[in-house]
C-alpha cells in the first residue's frame, strides 16, 4: 500500500494498494437452510489493485472516489477432512463455483470525521458512507452494487480517562435485475 494522506496541506489524499490473498480451505455449509447438512471446503484466491483519491472541502469532511480491479479464482478445497464444494454442489446451487470472473469496480465515498485522535479516539465521531459498483468483465452475469456504512461515536467520561465506544457497521449488496 502506498498512501499520501496529507497532500495540498491536508486538503487532499490518495491511496494505491495491491493485495493478493490465497485461502486454500474455506469451509462451506451450503446455499441456505434447506441445503444438505454437510460441511465442504473450497479454495478462494483473489488479487486486487485499487486507487482512491479524496479532497477535504471543509474541516472534518472528506469526499472522494476510487477505481480498482479484482481477479477471482475459486477452486477445489485443499482440506482433506471435508469434501470439495465443487464436487458436492452444482453450479445452479452455488453460482460461480465452476466459472470465475474478474471485476472492475468504481465508486464514491463521503466521510465526516471529528475524532480527537484517529489512532486512539477519546471523543468525537467518524461516519463513513461508501458506494461501489462492481462490473463483471468476463461473464457479464454477476454485476452488483455495494453500500458500506460505518458509524463510530466516542464519548469520553471522567476527564476522558474512560471512553464509551459505539459502532454500527453494515454492508449491503444489490444485484441488477436478471
């Protein structure tokens, strides 16, 4: 990850990151409560490259956007204690198990951050709203929208020697019709 968090005297920021993850045996129990009561496993490997930029038009406010690419590879699980997911469930039951795709994603974010110290807050709040659009570049079947909301509030007590930290976080997805 490469970050420039205080460009233009703190009025702008930018981040560039590249990530590779490889999980050889993720456990999977089926696509819902009516699936067979069987534990399976699959491999998930992904590589992403992302860039974001933001500006601070007002004190405590940051607005920005980003773009990135996500390459996904799903394969047979390597945990020999369990059956491989691709041998237990059909592609109709688990879409994407047999054909992977790559995604282009882009979006926007807004942040209102008035914490007294971002690394160890004792008072203030941090509210982030982020919308991202994922487009299936290969199969053109799995486009989706992602809305991420993260709300944090810190209340300092007893001369801020104690802190009540409250947090609400939700991540919601929505697919296009069809």
